[in-house]
C-alpha cells in the first residue's frame, strides 16, 4: 500500500476503534478526501484495506460504512474468540520478555485507573488501552495466521464494545482479569493465563449479548 493510503488507513482505523466514527456510519469518499486532505485514490485503497480487516463494509453502488454486527454474528465472533484467544494467550506466555511484561503491567494498571468509578473515569481511553493489551498477547503468540484470524474477530468486538454498557461489577471483573493475566504471565503459567482469558471473554459476551449461546 502506498504511503498516503497507509496513513489514511491508520487514521481511519484509530477513529473507528476508538469509537470516534460509530458502527454503521457512512464513509463517503469525497467527505473523507476533503477532511484528510488527500485525493480519492488513497481513500479507496485505505477503505479496501479496512474492509479486509473487517472494520469496513463496502457494498456495490452503496459505498462504504463502518461494519456493524447482529447479535447472532456477535455470538459467532465470541465462539471463535473463545476457541482462539485463550489458546493464543497460553502460547504467548513463554515468549513474553521483561519489557513486554512491564508494558502489560502498566496497561493493566492504567486501565484500573481510568476505568474505576468516579470523576476521573475515562471509558473512551479504556478502549485503546484494552486494544493494546490484547494485541500484545496476540503478537507474542508468534503465529501470523493465528494473529490474522484473531485481529478480524477482535476488531468486531472492539468496534461494538461500549464500556458504558458494562455494569460496575462487570467492568471491575474485566479490569481485574487484566491484572491477573499479567500475574499468570509473570509466573510463566500459560494454563492459568488461558483460563483467565476464557473467563474474561465470557464476562464480555454476557455484557454485550447476554450469557446464553
């Protein structure tokens, strides 16, 4: 992908994943070209890349929109994540070095700070921190095919996840799962980390689509 298109793709990806551009929102080429000060060609290339990542839907004669998912589709996505992501976390644990563990620790601590109830709560910041945390484990698993499969399904969950939908108890559980996953990784306990990741996904699924499959 050419540099201009790559830059556009990165900019739009960040806006979509942060929630700045909502699920289902129309992505008009002319509007985007004007806002991002580029021609339509890199916009088109960037939208194609984001469509391949599962973030954008492109329909003939109707243009592009931020992807949206039905409850049934989300159930399928969580089924895939429950099969793949706990396994990825277990595979990642032996590969995590001191710097990566420190970064995971810091991300988990920052999520506790910004996610806790009170005036300083910042749920929009939580989205990006959460994405980075999960991405570190996925990357450390050391399997490009596994990472590719997981990025497609985790994008869907990230785009549709609204931390404001979490009850205080569910959000607290989610934030403390991150802390425990890092503790398991520091102990070199892949099976422990895998079990926490599975509990973490069940908690998220119950919040987003209910607890029944």
